[in-house]
């Protein structure tokens, strides 16, 4: 388990603790990149990232994968601005051809599994040669769909986290660390 440290001064009213710090994220992202590089060696890699929460993670991850790759995005968001999962809305479709490609689907966090379940089904319908999934974070306790990720950065407890791409009502994505939002922020 990562150790919790206090957040920077200017965020003390909103952020309860730093769950995973910058250095710890960087080290783990390099490890994930290494695993992916080894598994995808010699393949025709198409990385498909889900907007918007993957942006910082994806940028760090792909720069440490020394393989030829294409990169594309799908826009998918749970309808609603809060902390509870809602109806899925596609805001951007894939632009590149996924058929016969070795696809790596990248998302920020695997929570109930509803997002990944729907996106995996949608991608499989395009007949990729293979499909693997990479998430930065995973909360195992809230799973409602049968879905697992092939690459997981960190397993975290059932707390609402923000930063390094993850948002609450579209805010906090720019924080360089992953922190626990104070429950009174969304209560
Ligand atoms: P799932 O569909 O329930 O697996 O949730 C996936 C999506 O819910 C993620 O892509 C996030 O946008 C959001 N989400 C789930 N847990 C958190 C959290 O702790 N912080 C921020 N976003 C979260
Ligand atoms: Mg998201």
C-alpha cells in the first residue's frame, strides 16, 4: 500500500491526503511501459486511450514504450458530474483502423467496470487481432461487471481520488499526484 502524506498547503481545504506521490507514479508507469514493451514486441501496436482522464498517464506511459505505435482516442464519459457512475456517452469515436491491429486500451481507473466492459465490447466488434487493457488504478471492491485489466498500475481502496488525470466535476486533473478528495467536497 502507498503511504498517505499531507497534500501541498494550497490544497489542504480540498484534498485529504496524497495517496500516491509523483515519484511513485513515475516509477510504476515505467514498469508498466516495460511490461507492455515486452508483451507487444514485434506487434502492430495501436494504443487507444479514453478521454479525458488518461491524458497525463498516457503521455508518460507512451514515452517509455520503445515500439512503433499508433495512438488514437475515444471520448467516453459517464453522464453526470459527480462521484457516482451514470449512463455512458460517446463524445469521440475512434479515427484509426482497429481491424487486425494489436490494440492496447488505456484508461485511468477501473471501478465498477461499466466503462471498460462497454468499450471492450465496442472494440472487439471492430475485430482487432488482439486486445489488452491497461489502467493506472483499480478499485476492486466496487466491480459490477466481469472485467479485468491486463496491466494495472495501482490497486487502491474504495475512496474517491483525484489528480494525475482523474477529476471531480472536471477539476483537479492537473495535480501531479493522486490524492483523496475530502468527502465534504462532494457530500
Ligand atoms: P467504471 O465505469 O465504474 O469502471 O468507472 C470508470 C470511470 O469512473 C473512470 O474512467 C472515471 O472517470 C470514473 N471514476 C471512478 N472512480 C473514480 C475516482 O475515484 N475518481 C475519479 N474518477 C473516478
Ligand atoms: Mg473518466
